[in-house]
């Protein structure tokens, strides 16, 4: 795990947090409630997705660079937010 953190760097980690916060804010606006919960879940999912993929041995993120990592994080956050929305209905 440390190698993943070393390879993405602090700037990328901050960008992952921003991507997750934006995804969570959009989901919160759509849901119309619990904005803070959606933002926190979005951040957690966006940060966790690249680490989970690296733990599973999916190395496409390293080859694709920062943009691909951010897109994967956005997709992971969106998926988790949809699941949270379905469970909290």
C-alpha cells in the first residue's frame, strides 16, 4: 500500500479528495438531503477506489497516469453513492 501512496503523491491524494467531494455534493443536491453524508461517502470512495484496485493487482492506473486515476476514482465514488442512495431511501 505504501508504494501506491508513494507513486501517486500528495497532490494526487488531494485531487482524489476534491473529486470525491464534488461527486458527493452533486449526489447530495440530487438527493436533496444529507449533503454532508454524501460528501463524506464520496471522498471515502474516491480515495479508496485506486487503493482497492492496486490491492487487487490491477495496474492500469499506473500506466494511465493521474487523469485515469481521477476518472476511476470518480466512477468508484459514483457507484458507492448510488448504493448509499438505494440503501437510505
